[in-house]
């Protein structure tokens, strides 16, 4: 049975949603499964759309690999402001250590 943790999405409208996340899924997949409309994910995780943009916390960043060159290139084309903590959520994989972490969605995708 797959392991589940709970994570939070801080949405652009100021509300927060707490959802179950399956370890090994991407944050994008978790958002789609839980009807987080702020994550669009037009390309379905193929790293060609940049509409799954999120901002990660320092505590999350410490658990994940830095964005590779392809993700860096795609982050140049985000609709909302790219920040130092911008990531594409299809490239961020849910890990057990992310329990309770908060992922912020941008104002537009
Ligand atoms: S879903 Fe398209 S780049 Fe992440």
C-alpha cells in the first residue's frame, strides 16, 4: 500500500487547502487529484508547459534536488513572477519528509 502524508497548498486567493499526498507522486499530480485549480499542468508533466508553477518553502527545498537545466529553461517562461523558490510541481516528488509542508501557488499559470 502506498504511503500517504498530508501537505498544504496556499492558494493565490489567500486560502489554504490541506490534502492527502501519495509518496512518490509529483506535487502536480497531487494538486490535480485534489482539484487544486491553481495548478493547470497543461502538458501533464512532460516539462513543456510551465503551467504547474509553484513556490516551495526552504524546508521543502532542502529535501529536493535543484531544478535541472530543462526545468530552469521552462521556469523562464512562467506567467507569474519567477522567484528564487519557483519550481515546476511536476518535477517535485512527494517525500515522507514533506508531511505538513506548504506549497504556494502563483497568481497565474
Ligand atoms: S505539467 Fe507541464 S511543465 Fe509541469
